[in-house]
C-alpha cells in the first residue's frame, strides 16, 4: 500500500510540473495562420465549406497592401449527428504552399462537390477547378477554367446535372464573363468565356454572382461602373441551339445616381431572381434586396427593400439563399460598434414583402466578416471568417426556427490547423519535464526489482 501511495505522489509531482510550466510540446512563439474567403454549399443536413488558408505558406504576396503568406484552398465537410463535427481539413489544390490560391467558390449536386478558385502558379491570376465524390473527398487534378494572363478572378460557381457553370471577372478587360464546363471521361473541359456586360469596353465591372435555375437558364448579377458610380446590374443567359446568349443588362437598384452599391449576392428559383447588396443611399451602408421576374419580354425588378432593422453603423457583404420562395440573408453588421454576423428572413405581410427582426449569429467576441449562407431542410447554415485569437479562422453555425424566433447554434471553428509550432520546443521546458519523468522511471524500476 505504501508503495502505491508513493507512486501516486510521483505521478502527481510530474503532472504539477507540466501544469506549472506549460504545454510540453508548445513552442515559445505563437505563430498564427490566416484563414479567409469562405464559401458554403449545403446538401440537406450536410454542409461543405471551402476557404483560403495560409498554413502551408512559404512565401509572401501582397494583398490590399498587406503582406500575406501564400494561400491554399481547403475544404471540410460536416453532417449533423447529435451535434456538428467537421471532418479533417483537406487541401484541394495540388501545389502546396508555393503559389497563391484564393477566392474559392463551391457547389454540390447529388454525387459530387465542385470548387473553383484563383491561382497564380504561373505568376499571374487565373482560375482553376477540381471536383471530388461527396462520399470520398479526394479531389482530382487541378484543371484550368480560362487560361492566360489576366484570364479570370472572383469566380462564382454552380452546377446542374453534372454541367458546371462559372462566372468571373476578366482582370485584363474588367468585363464579366461566363463559361460552361462539361465532363468527358470524368475530365472537365470549359468553353471559351463569353462577355456578359453589354456596355462599351473600358468600364469597370466587379464581383459577379451566378445562379442557375435549369441547364439552359442562368442569371448573373455584378457591380457595374458604367454610370460613374457603382450600380448593381443583372443579366439572364439562355442557351439556344447550343449557344449562350445574355439579355440586355438591367440596373437593379432604384435610387439616385449619387449612390454607390457593392457586392451583390444572387439566387434564382422558379423563374424569379433574388438579389441582395449593400449601398450608401442612407449615408451609412445598409443591406438592400430586390426580386425580379421576366414579364412581357423583359426583366422587371421590384422596389428595393432595406433588410437591416438598425440604422447604426455599417451593414455590408450580404449573402442570400432561397428555398421554396423563402428568402434568407446574412451580412456583416456594425450596429454594436464592431463587426458581427446578422441574419434575417423575408416574409409576406398584407401582400408586401418585409424582413423580420434581425438575429445575431455569432456568439463569440471578435471581428466577423464575409458570411456565407445555405439551406437544408428547415435549417439555415452560416459560415464566416472571424478574428478571435489570431488573424482569422473559419466559423460555422446552424440556425433553426423555434416557432417564435431564429436560434443559432454554438459557433464551431472549422479549420484544424495548429497555431503553435511543435518543431522547436523550449529546451528549458523539456528539461523541466524530462527530469522528473526519467527520475520516476528509475524509481519505478527499483520498486519492481526490490519491492514485494
């Protein structure tokens, strides 16, 4: 009995030593890595999230005048099984940490998951694509979407029956372009991109958002500077006799010309186009929405509706999802002085559309950016970038309606990278730990040999 008590004391001393002096395998220096640009696709109770990730970066590129390590594209998948648990992160792009990858966009169908992203492996940005089976996420060889210097940035992707559709901005001409990809022997090849905007060359166009209703019906919305300020424009593409033709571009915002509008998000369902964006018509930035439909040989958009119910601060970067004509929108919100993620749903009241009381999504303090939304069953899923302990992580929450209000689940961190280096442990710390451990081994060996 005395010997057992003695062994317990030794183990306690070792545990205290480790506890007092810190983690046995942590380095002296905290080395955060940045995760950013999330994109989300939902398939019933399963979500797929991709993002740009610098955990493998070994050279620096300049983005928005700020140096960043090179980024890779990562994905994680999760299903609800008595809670949300995300799978191990998987890198999509083939070349790790030596070239820049960013701005990923993801979509999913019955069998596969598809991703497109910016890639500067040849010294200039172009778009690359890959896909994988949903139940066996092993991505195939990276394939170019549009090759050549300045060929494409800011992609938006969708899929129908295995056909892939991509909208992009041509960085060389500043035009919005569209392409379709088809699979032959499980290898995708993309058509030459076609121009979507119909104004004279030289104007600036940005941030396209793509949605597909059927294999021969696509819609694209984008930010457009043809009128001097930034407006939201829209075009409907129809495929006839194997050729895509886009309709006359329509301005969506209905305010004066002295207002600027930014980053539209588009959904398309049953012939209706749903668009959310943010603008400064009220001095601060607010989230606005409009619904459009093709009637009498042209597209007509309804009066713009403000989504956010608080005028304080700036509301920016909305994302929209539609299911059975139900409208769900998330955005960045500065009403509380910081940057949080908020949600609202559109409802019909007395024949008019309005948005319900806004609900805060994030339950952790920090700065929260770039939300993405999807729907599955009766739930909505939200992913975003959060600056909590380092430069940025990807977080997730599941929203449910409880009969009175929308309630969002505890926020879950998705990226599984280690933010402490495990390669160079502190030698003093190692000595503090190994000394008692070696001593205990000697004592235990002595007791085994001589104690009975």
